[in-house]
């Protein structure tokens, strides 16, 4: 089972050289995938909101989903709404070996925009190294 912003079938693209870099791709995006693919497996994708109890209130979430952060967070909207003290940690590698630079920057910007839309504060320990200046984000 994989997490996303809608129920669907997708592919887990497996990188045996770095299993942490394995990714989920749709049928359409799989044809454009440029990274290492040692194997692929069909998987079901669902929302985190569908997997957890409807009354669960969380105080911490860790997201490590290899460039699908916004989709994962969109699938957590309900738990985020009912969890006022929720802190979200996102594993972000700071590299884009499988993504063109413009797509990587676009993705990072959409992630910042998503957090801004919910009035979250954004903090990254190495922000100057990213060479991306987030709009309206404060270090906490």
C-alpha cells in the first residue's frame, strides 16, 4: 500500500542500489522516469485519512515519500484539520538526481506553498544551501 491524494493503482519503482530512493509512479509518469529501475511492482495507493481511525488526533507526522510530499499531505487533510498541535517533519534529500532542476524547484516551491496555505511555519536546517528563497516563511 502506498499513500497519495487519491485512490488508484500505481507502480513502485525499485532501486536496489538505494532502496530509500524507490518511488511511486503512475502509468503515465512511468514512461518519463529517468532514474534507476531494477524492478517495478503494481501497488494500491490510498489516502492516509482512509487508513487511520476517523477520530485520530496526531501531534507528529514524518513524511518520506520521494517527491510526492504534496500528494501525501493532501491525503492527510482531515487528520491535519483535527490535529491543531501537529508537527510535520519531511525528509528532503536536497538533491535531484532523477529530476530536472526546474522540476525540482517547482516541486519544492509547491511544497512551500502547501504549508503556507495552512499557515504552517517552515524551517530547514540547511536552507541557505538550497539556493531557494521561500516566500513568506519564517524560521521557528
